[in-house]
């Protein structure tokens, strides 16, 4: 069985193509990083596929870590895997991040995986010598995370050293096998699992990022970058964060393949925070979709990205731009009105909702020569 495995759940990005019959990776890549997973993942997957000598037609299933980990990182990996699975009709297998880290250690000894969860806590899971999970993943305090560990247990994970010191125990040791998930090592776990529904993120706590008292300040200096067809997976990851029903990478590939289509992202400190997809025909254009990652919403990011793109379109000779927005989406309408758009018509019962249909408002803006 050939498995494409990927991970972005913690402070690294990794991908691998593994042949479980040969019991070895055909190609693998790993890079430690605190941020930038969304930009790194697609090229890394393309790289390992190319080096393996296979393409997605030869892949039997996809394995992806589901957390616990960073909220953004978990969503990026899952969105990528889901989009790829849907587009290529491949089963996607979710592997919890602590089981993925446990796969690093080959020594026959009990294992305690502990990953930093901040605020004096860790994500913890215990495994026996055969790597059967005995408990977790769960949140434990650093001081008591090793209370149930039997003598001779190896500690592994980003919080292993801290937990070991806090325990004061001399009968425990820190594994040297590596404290972060590595796609090439956990891929084989997916071969033993039965495919089912698309995996969901495993969140054990609420996000740390919360609005500051008095509200978040306006976004600082943003940079803008065009995204071409290979960036469809990045756009799918961002869209999945911004909207409840995310579009797949295959959908973005189709849209980017349309004549006149162009995508752009806004970056803050090098991290993608918003996206915009437009399509141009002669001297008119339309906005297909625009979105902002939840952690940076209400900071003027979408407004700046929209203004940047409108200026560029005007410079390319576009004189008029249109968009459609749900009649009940007052927040989006406010954004567009602030950018100079006006209502130009309606499409009755345009959007299909769970409880019926909703009108679409057509908005238009004239661009200066």
C-alpha cells in the first residue's frame, strides 16, 4: 500500500510517500517551523511525490495528523488532506498527533507522549511496549503528567524534558527519537486503520488567541502576493478556516484555470491572513470569493486586500467590478459599501440554505481610469 502522509499540527511541516510493503519511505521531507505551514505544505507534497517516482494515481490513501496541536496548523493539514482526498477520490485517515509522535520511538519500552499545551499543561497519552494506547490524548498538568507512568517509561514530545524534571523521578528517561510528528514514521499507522468519514480536528482546549479588551488594533503593514495554480491547496486551507463549508483544492484549481481568474493573498509578518479570488473579462471583473482567517478578523485585513486588488484591476483597464453577497450577510455588505460598492440588483432565492433559500444582492463599483 502506498500512503501519502503529511503533518502540520505542531512546530514542523513534513510529508512522505511510504510503501508499506517495502516498509520504507520512498521519499520524505521535514522542516521545523513555527509558522508558514500553509505556504510550505503544497510544495513539500509535490516534492515528495516527484522524488518517489509516483503521482497521485498510484496513492492508495492519505494520512494526516488531526491534533492536538496548534489550531491553525491542524486546520491547514486537514484542509489540504480533505481537499486532496475529495478531488482524487482517496480515503483520508486521521492520526492523532501524540500517536504520530509515539511512532518515532522504536525501543520496546512503555511510552509517555507529552506535548506542550501552555499555561502549565500538556497534551498527554500513554502507550505500552506494543504501542497500544493506554490513555489519552488528554490535558494534564505538568506536575502530574507522569504520575501514572510505570518505571522504565520513556518520555517523548515537546514537553518531555519539562515533565521529566517536574516529576523528580529517576526511573524515567527522555527518548532521543524526536519530539515532533514525522510523516515518514507515522504513515504506516494509516495502513492498519479502516477508512471512514473524513477526519475531524482533535481539539482538547479552546484557542489561546482571544480578542483583546477594547478590540484588536488595525492590521499593520501587509504584503500582497499572487497565487497561481500550484497554490490551490493554500487557498483551500485559508478558505476552510474562514468559512464553515470550505472549498476543496480541486475547486480552486478549476477556478484558477478559468480565463481571467486571479488569486491574491495578504500576508502579515510573512503569514497568510486573507485571500481574494477575482475573474476579469474585457473591462469588467467580478469578485468570486474573499475571506480572512478568524484570528485576524475585524482588523481591516480584508479591506486592505480589497483596496489593493481594486487598484491593480483599475491599472489593468478594468472599469467596472461586480460581486454577489447573501442578503443576510450584513457584515460583508458593510465591507463592500465601505469599499465603494452599491447595490445594483437582486437574484431571488439564489443561495440554497439548510432552512430554505436566500436572495443574493448584486453589488457594483465603477473604477476610475
